[in-house]
């Protein structure tokens, strides 16, 4: 009986989802035939034809290099700041688990504080990551003016929201039995963090963080579109001036940069997962 | 003085299992073997005693403190006086042996010292830990990660932590269930010598013969209630032993 009901429900859900997909496709003017339209084909050939050869004048390459450097710097500063703000927020955003988190053991005041902070930090994190990077960039450009600084703030804000949630969930997902083992040894939450949660999650922690840096790197290339610094500034200008050869150089550089960052990230992650960089086997004195 | 006093102690889980109306007391210097089939309430009792869970009914007094009256601070202080060894999940795999043992005292240290300890042990701490590891025969593993150790060695690390903590009450939940016979013997002998030094020890065991050999008192559980509480000699003669054996012949335990 129960089985029957759920399988009918499954069919209903399938039909509804299919309907949503079809309606969305119609509303967004999805039509592959656009690619075969003679006018569009002409525009595309003009664009792709204009891409070659890439612009290689020393002056332009110098500009590109400086903007590239700025992009990398934005991503680095933003990631470090995001870690700095995400860590404390994630501690409060961890759901208190275990029987001792009762009102009686904690006392009403502390208990209310703990849960209040939990919902507050969850809310803050959700807001930070709910607003996309470019929108943060727009906001900060208005607030602090054009240049790389609003870009740093934008990536920091979004990154804090994402890292904070990831950290909180990572710390929460630690084997509860090991947490209990530490807890019954008399350790409080902060000590458990240092001696149990962080050692257990260090590889994941570093891996998430490196990945976030990679994402920030990619996002930083776009920040220039709204005047928040980085290589996107030049991409926007060249695009608007129909300088497709410059665009070509820029796209190639961005691609190379992203690949490079990915490779660095991969190297760091494997190193971390092999636990070569984890401080543990430090002999004393 | 009673180290542990339980009166009508109950902890019932949503599925009805757990511990029902258990009353018993433990005096200082006793070594108590808790026996009974799986699901009989042994682990529940030990988790209640170390304050991982709280009784749903009844009174539990440990080292003069009533469990249901403690606030967070008092609870942490009390837990610092109790050492616990579980069957599994005893060590942090990514930390080295020294740090895992060091954790035994972390509850009583300042937060700053704990952070310092994760990076660097003092010479005193190191030599103390090394000494304990020597009695357990794993002193050469001092700076090895626990994930690189065998199950039996990890269990020794857990016992070393219990010793290092200096706790007067040691709770062990099936400490020898997943280790080789030699390690099991070593751990039990160590518990016995700790007991001779005046520590009170409760350990749950599936190996009835070990319990009879090493423990001064037997506490037998069946279906969440205490089925027997008395000396090993009386336990052998009692009906309970036959009943509990009879239920689980496949386990192949023999009564000495």
C-alpha cells in the first residue's frame, strides 16, 4: 500500500519537473536554429576572424602583465581575509550536538546565547554567500570607489559566506564518537577544536581553502567588468572597442592563468592529502 | 566512600533499549567486570558514568557529585577525574601517539597550554609520556601517527592516555574486544596493577573468563537490568551465568 502511493508520487514529481524544464526552455527563447541564422553566422565569423593573431605589442603585454598580477593579488588578499573571518563564524555556526547541550547543563543564559549566536552566524553566512560576487563588487564600488580594493572586499564577503559554511559543516561532520571521546576526557569546545576537529579535518580544510582560492582567482578576472580591478577591466575595454586581437591575448592569458592556478591547487592538495605539510611529527627540543 | 552510587538509574532510548532501574554502588579500589550480551546495557551504563549521556530517571553520584545537578564547568571538572577507554574510536588517527596521550591531561590544562602542546611538548611531558608508553611496549612509536598503528597498538595508546590523565576512576568499554590475545592480556594486567595502586576500574568484557580472572566483582546485565552483582565465585555458581551463557553459545565463552 505504502509502496503504491510513493511510486505514484514519484510519477507526479517526474511529470512536474519535466513540465518546468519545458516551460523554462520556451520562456528563455531556447532555439538552436539561431546558430544557423545568416546574420549571426556573419557576426561570429567576424569575431572569431578578428581574434587572430593575438595582440603582442610590448606595451599591451606589459599592461596585461600588471593587470594579471593585480588579479592574482586580489584573489590572494581576499582569500586570506575570508579565512580570517570565516573561521570564527564557523565555530558559532556549528550545531551544538550531544546531550550535554541541554538548558540545564548550560544554564539558561549561556544556552540562549549559544543558540542565538548559532542562528545569527548562520544568517550572516547565508547573506554573505547569497549575494553573488559581482553584486558585492557593485556595492563596494559605490562604497569605496573604483579599483582593486572593492574587488578584494567583494571576494572576501562572498568567500567568507562560503568558507564559513564549509568549515562549519566540516567541523560538524567529524566522527561524533571521537568528539565524545575527547569530551568525556574533560575537554571544552575550544580544546576539542584544537585537538580533535582540526587534526581530523586538516586535509579537507586546506583542500577547501585552496579550492576557494582557485574560485576567487577565476572570479577576480571578471571583477573588472564592474570596475573592481583586475584583468577584467582591460577585457571590458578591448571588447567595447572591438579590439578583438587584444581580447584574444586576454582570453589566452586568463586561460593560462586558470590552468596554472589549478595545477598549483592540485599540487597543494595532493601534498596535503599525503599529509606531508601537516605539523605533527615535530620532535621536541 | 562510594566512588559511584546509582539508585534506580534509567536511560531509555526511543527504541525501548537502554538501561532500566539499575541500583548499585562501587567503592574505592574495586575492579569491576561488567558482563552481559550485546545490547544488555553495558555501554549505556559506562556512557552514563562518564557523563556522555544523562540519566532519564534515577540518581547517579560519582566521586561525590550528583550527575543531574552539574553545570557545564562542574561536569568538565568531573570528567577530568575520569578516564575512559572505548572499544574503538579511541585515538585521533591524524595525531601522533604523543599528542593522543597528551590529550589525557588536556581537560585540566589552560587553552594556551593545549595549543602549545599540539605544536611542542615540554621535556617533562615527553619523558612522562615515554615512560608510560614503555610499560605498554610502544615507546618506539612516540612520534608516529596513530593511523599507522595496528588496532592493538591504538588500544595501548588509549590505555596510556587513561594512565597519563591520572584519573582515579577508569571506565573501559570492551577495551579488549578488538585486540589480539597478547595485547588483551597486557592491557588487563595493566588495569590490575593500576587497581593495586588504588584506582577504581570498571570494565565491560565479553570474555567472561577474563572478567572472572581479573575482577574483584562482577556486574552482569541482561535486557537492560542488573541480573547479578557480586563476587566472581558467586557468579559462577549462579543461574545467571548459565542463562547468559546459554543464550549465546556461539560466542564460545567458557566459565572457569
